[in-house]
């Protein structure tokens, strides 16, 4: 017998409805497991206490008054037919006013076509009036770059490089 079987047979044991072989198995399990004996005693104690509980008397119209109060509470907390998306009309108007205010503020902060034209003119003026910096030199379109040349224009160098000579890459100022 395991713990679950023991617990399911407690009420039958107390009421004396167990068969003889099940009763012996039940009592053997109680001898082996001390906590099962305390569980049986706790169940017996609870049943005795329940027998000694005093009955409570109520008036004859108690149930009808209780049902009326429950129905009144249901009407108060029930769904409101005047709601808009679950909000009362007052809160719905506040919510819609807030949405309109956010829309208007967002519209005022978006640039319009006049702002965009003035921004491009300003940026063009900045590019034209920018002085030559000693660090950054402008690209001279008169100079041919190796990246602009065709593949056929590259000439092979006939110099033979010897090991141990100064064969380093040299950087030249442009």
C-alpha cells in the first residue's frame, strides 16, 4: 500500500466499511509509517469537531433578501451601455482630446516644404563658403588617379627587385 491508497481509505476505515484483508493491510501500513497514524488521528479529530458544531438559524426570508442584494450589486458592477470602448463618456472625451492634442503637436513639429527648401539653401551656402583647411585638401580633377585608369594603361615595371635591398613602399605627398 502506498500513501495515496492510505489517504483514500481513511474515511472507509473510520466508518468501518473496509473488508477484512484491506483493514489488515491498512493497519500494517499505519504500524510502519508513524505520520500515517497522526494523519488518521487528525481526520478523526476533525470529524468529531464537525459533529459538535452548533447549527445557525436564519430568518425565513434570508435567502430572498440575499438574492436581491446580489442582483443589485450585479447591476452596479455590470457592463455600462453608455461606455465607449470600455470608457465612460467623461474619460472617453479626455482620451480623444489627448489624441487630438498629440496629433496637432506632431503636425507642428514635422517640417513642411518651405522649411526643407531653406535648409537646402543654407547647406549649399555652407559648402560654397567653406575655407580651405590646411589638413583637408580638395580633390583636383586635373590629376589622373590609378583607380580612374583603364586596365590596359597599367605598365609593368621592368626593375628587378633584389632581396636585401631597400624595397619598401614609399608614400608620396599629393
